[in-house]
C-alpha cells in the first residue's frame, strides 16, 4: 500500500477529513503525511492524529504565512512538535520577489527558515522543504546550520540534476508530486531516472497539483497512485516495487 508523503487535508474540515481517513485501506493507502502551515492547521492535525493513527503530521511556518507575529507563532508551534513526525513545510519561496525591492521579505524568510531548522535539530526531527526559485539560498542555509541532509526531504522536487545530486549524495530525499505527469515539467523525469529509488518518495500535495489525467479537478491523496505509476514507468520497474520502496522510504524518513 502507498503512503502520500505530503499533502493537506484542512480544506476538508474535521468531518470530511475524518470520512476520508476512515477509508484509507480501501483506497490502497497505508498512511498520509500532512503538513500544517500555520497555527490553525497545527491544532487541527494534532486533534485528528489522536483519532486516526495512520495520519502523521508535520508542523511548520510556511514561508508565505510569515507575519510580524512569527516569533509568537514559532513559540506556539513548539507545543505541537513533541507529537509531530517532522518540521514542515518550511523553506523559501522567492517566486516573483527575487529582486531588490523585496530584500527585506527574502531576508525574513531566510531568518524564519533558519530558526525552524534549529528547532528541528533541537527536537531531533526531519524537515520537509518547500523550495520555489530559491534552491541556492536553501542549500547555503542548510550548509551553515550544519543540518544533517539525511533528515531533509525536498517536497515536490522540480530542481535540476545538479541540485538533485547534491541532495541525494548527502543522503537527502526527493519527493515527486503530480508535476512529473505534466508535460511542461519534463525535466523532472531526468532527475527521477537518475536518483536511486531508495531516496525517492511520492506525494500529491493535494488539494493542489492534481496529476494527469485529472488536471483541472480537485486533487486527493488517493491520486498518489498516478504519481507512483509515472515513477515506475520512468524507471522501468514494476508498479509494486515502486510502491514498496516509496512506502518504506517514507516510514524510514519519518520514523514510524
Ligand atoms: Zn504542501
């Protein structure tokens, strides 16, 4: 059975998420890893995991959710970390702001990212990274915080081969989403093929990034199957082998 290594369920509300989680095995899912992006999410997921052990959650302050209250938010986040399997999704999103007019904004994202890496080190948790138009800055921060790359997963990996090699040579994990089924992102095939299966997990990032053949519709964690199918096809391996490996990798990484 598959594990969706990264998604969001908060939009379903308590009843909808509960309904979905009650039918995981019928949908061939062994587990689901969700990432809470702000204080509202952390509380929502912490409550939900008490009822549904197949749901594991990460807490992080998403780069686009950073406000002037970020220090208070991180303080609040610490209360949830003992129950969490990771810190995430955290990182940098410089899409559309990589210019001199936004230096303060970029600096703040970097500061909050670094602080969350330190928290992950303190609580001995892995991190799930959101990286958009910011790979070099993320690499720099991971290096100077001496963050153990074996505890790093790049979610929705779309970087180039050189970046993939840097992550995986240092023991990190690449997570592929429905984007590998998009024609426009053909370059992700190259990194998926070049990366050893032991360093890959699959995700949906639902409700976003709906894979083919469902593009334009709402995404669901069950569609992780289409990501795994594409990955198996790209690597020329049986679907079952792809399922087994990615599930094992997710469990090993998040420690359950
Ligand atoms: Zn996400």
